[in-house]
């Protein structure tokens, strides 16, 4: 058993440890070396889910704008359509967030 220095906190740890007992830095396992430092990917969320989150947020904002514009001009149809678009945007955003959480990594 040899002692090595942790790449994060620079304290001595056993070479048999998988994680540093002081800071929790992973010492073994899949890691990439970038600029002399160990880099470990924790979460890889697909860009598809991020795009759907953006679509949901934009739909929510568009629905709010349409609802407020219809309310100010006295058009009840625009208010109803705006509320439905807000609900749809929130549902899409929630679905995309849950899907990204479920399928991460």
C-alpha cells in the first residue's frame, strides 16, 4: 500500500482508495486527462431534451404575452388561447426536464 497525493486537495491518500476521504475526489474509474487535470463527466444530458425545454419556455412566454395582450384589448378568445399555450408550454418543459433527468448519463 502506497500513499499518493489527491489531485484535488493534494492530501496523502492510499492508492487503494477509490475516492479521496477528505474531499471526495474520484481517484479511480473512468476519467479524462485535460490540461494535466482529471476530468470526470457527471451528467450528459442530450441536446434534444434541452431543446425541448427551450421550446416549452418559449411557448410559455408566448402564451403569457398573448394572454396579456388579449386581456388588455378585451378579446376573450386571445386570453383563452394564451392560457392553453401557457399550459402546453409548461407541460412540455416539465416533460423535457423529467426526460432529461431520467435519461441522463
